[in-house]
């Protein structure tokens, strides 16, 4: 899919840390020339680039794939490519971590049918290398993450923090609608049926699937995401 991009990326993994440091300095200089995203030439051929339309970008000789600010840089990974070359992203992340950039993000395009195992591998690698992970299900979504990170580079965290509401129902709806394909109507249906998040999490796949408007696909996604949803609940809401 991105053959030329990844062939060049594999070569980059063989650079030593001295070269990484030099490329990091080049990236800082390029950033200071303007307010554009600096894109590594290894990203040529990546369909994501044609969807970056709301901010300016330019090619530059940098270590990361994207320089999104003075202290934030990003790598891009196709999950399909990860299945072919599982060691690729480990080398890229280790090199970028050693270069001293403070804020590092990994943007993953989920372009495989069964993403559970490879995405778990990538998540583990991101955590161990202190990367923030963003997942997009197509090139346009990945581009949107890149644009947003650049656009909000100098804005406070409160400007992008979602208003979860102050009541239980609003917060429970926010948790459930974080699952792909689940909307507010679905969240209300589930709440009416099972009365609480604890009830939803305790329900079987067949029970969830039997709710009006849910169906097998949404039910499966909800069940697959239960572990993540419970963690999210613990941050700001009681599930009982």
C-alpha cells in the first residue's frame, strides 16, 4: 500500500543516534521558518497527505514523519504494514524517543479486518516508548488528527476537552458513544434496557444484540471495547 514510504522508513531505522540528533536540529530549524507542518519525504505516496487541507505542510529532512510543533512530533503506521513488518515501528519509536522530543504521537491507520491482535501489539509498543496513540479507520481520519494536533498546538487543554455533562445519563452516553458506530439513541436504548453501565457491561452479547437498533456489529464492538470503557468510567463516573 505504501511501499516506497516504508522502504525508505526501513533505511531510516539504520541511522545512528548522531544522525538522529542532526535531523532533529534540521526539523527545529524548518519549524521556525513558518507555521506549517513539516513532513518527512518518506511519507511521499501516503494517501493521508491529500486529506491535509486545513493547515499548510511542506517536506523537510526530519527524523519523525510529521513535525507538528516545536515539541510535538508524530509517526504514521498502517496496521496492514505492521502485519508484514512488525519490527519496523519499534525501531522508529526507539530512535525518536532517543532524539529528545518531549511529546510523541503515533497515528495508526486501522486498515485490516481483524485488528485486535496487531493493535494490541502496537498499543503495548506505544506505551513502552511513551507515545500517545491515535487510531483512524481511513486516511481522512488520520489526516484530521494531524490537522487538529497542529491547529491546537498553542491552545490550552481545556479548549479541546469534551463537555461530558454533569449528570449520570450524559456521562454514560459519552462513554458508550466513544465506541465506533454507537450513537446517542443507542446509548439511551441500552440505558433504558439495562438501567446502568454496570448492567450493560454485565449483559451477554446476545442480550445487547437483542436491543432495538443495536444489531450484531454494534454489539460485538461494545463487547470488544468493554475493558477500555470500564477504565474510562473509573476516571469520571461510577458505573453502578
